[in-house]
């Protein structure tokens, strides 16, 4: 009896490979950075193997882990940031995909925000790209967590914050990048694209202000 459905694994892996080609092509996942995952079932996800080039992913670059981060039927090492993915699947049963990217804009913006200050996005029509955000008058809050190599500790911090703020769709890690998620990979890719547009607008606005 296999531990997970092989057809669902193949679909998840294909969505991750396609996402990598798109995100690398946009310049949002340079130099083996980033990691991606997609849900297979309630207890398993497909996730990128650590250190792989995200623009050239193939079937051997995606593996299965359970929600404790344990590899299932693979000798490979999953993403160093696997726990940042699994906490989101644990917290939100309807999440089907998680994407982590390293764009220039996410990195720069996260570095210039004062310590302890979240990014507050308000007045943009494109905020409506996120579920539950139905008007530009809403405030989209993007917390910025300090970067660390202690992933279990960061995972716990993110889990606590999003348990209290389940309607917010993503976060930044300072000097590092973006995490966002969605019900499907298509939703999740839309969220990355919307965040990138909003980050670009924020930086352009800052450049125009004296
Ligand atoms: C190439 S440095 C980026 C890594 O340190 C990390 O932040 C990252 O996004 C990719 O790590 P990975 O272990 O390949 O999933
Ligand atoms: Zn990273």
C-alpha cells in the first residue's frame, strides 16, 4: 500500500516544475534560491530538493515529505526551509501550494523597513488579487520577520503570527525574500505576481518622495 497517491504526486511535481520555470524567468528565483511545494493529501506535500536550480527543475528535483518534514521514499534532502512550508499546511487545511521567492524588490523593501515594522499596503486596486480582500480600502499587512538560519524558530514565529492573522496572505524575511500561499498553484502564483507589483509600487513611491 503506497503512502501517497502517485498520480497526485505527479500532478503536484509538474505544477512545481512549471512554477520554477516561470518564477526563474521573471528573475524572482535567482541562483538556486527559493523553494516551492504543493499538497498531495492531508499529510503529505511535494517540495523542492535543497540546492536545485529552480529554472531547470525536473522530476528528480521534487520529493515528498510528511507534515513533520520527514522524507518519504526519498534519499534526498528536502529544502532547508521545509518547516516554513509545513507549518502553513498544518495551520490552513485549504492551502494547496506555498511559494518562496528571492526577488530584488522583496529583498530591498524588507531591508529598508524599520525594525519591528510590518509593510502596510493600502489604496491599491490590486490588493483584490488576494482572497478575502475585496476593496482597495482594506489594509494588507505583510509582517517582516528577521532573517535567521534557525528555521524551526522562524517557523514557530510565523505559525503564531498567522494563527492570529489568518486573512493575511504572505510575509517577508528581512534581506531574504517572500513567502506566500494559495488554495491552488495558480492562486499562489497570482499572489507572488500581485506582491511583486505592489512591492514595485511601494519602492517607486518611495523614490518619488523627498
Ligand atoms: C542560494 S541561497 C538561498 C537559500 O539559503 C535559501 O534561502 C533558499 O531559498 C533555498 O534553499 P533550499 O534549501 O534550496 O530550499
Ligand atoms: Zn530563501
